[in-house]
C-alpha cells in the first residue's frame, strides 16, 4: 500500500483488483475477501461446520458464478452477500462477517 492508504483508519486488506472477479482472496491469515464486480464482502476464513479454513490450499477458494463460496473440506455453500450457508452440512449457519469499507479501490477492515 502507498502512503495515502496508510493514512486511513482501519486495517488495509487488499486492493479490489487483486481479488478475482467472482472469487476470493485470502487478504490476511483469517480473512477472505469476496468480489463481484465493484462489490466486495469479507468474512473470517472459518467454516462454521468444523471451525476450519474454507480453503484447502493457501489463497485458493472455490467460487461458483460469483454468487457462492464453497468450503473445500465438506462442500458447504455460502452466499457472497451475507455469508449464509444455502447447501451442505451447516445449512442456515453463516460465516462471521468482517466489516470493510472501500476507499478508491483499496479495501480496509474496520476492526
């Protein structure tokens, strides 16, 4: 990040363009940022089913149609926009949101 980003309040996570459109990026050890176009959401990278990471390999997330994020361990499917599990063993559970804001194309966690 450059000096302009370091002057903002919050924890810098990533630049929006670094997140694959329709996919996810491991922005910090326990945060996944999801993107659809210019919209972004962030969640703790922990599946509510077994409290394990949603990805099997570092920075590799399974996303479908820019709508659903799949847990690599047991195929639970979570909606991008609210983190609710819509299919799989933890149906109805939800991912823990990380409040974010975008300034320019930079994404910050409001922690």
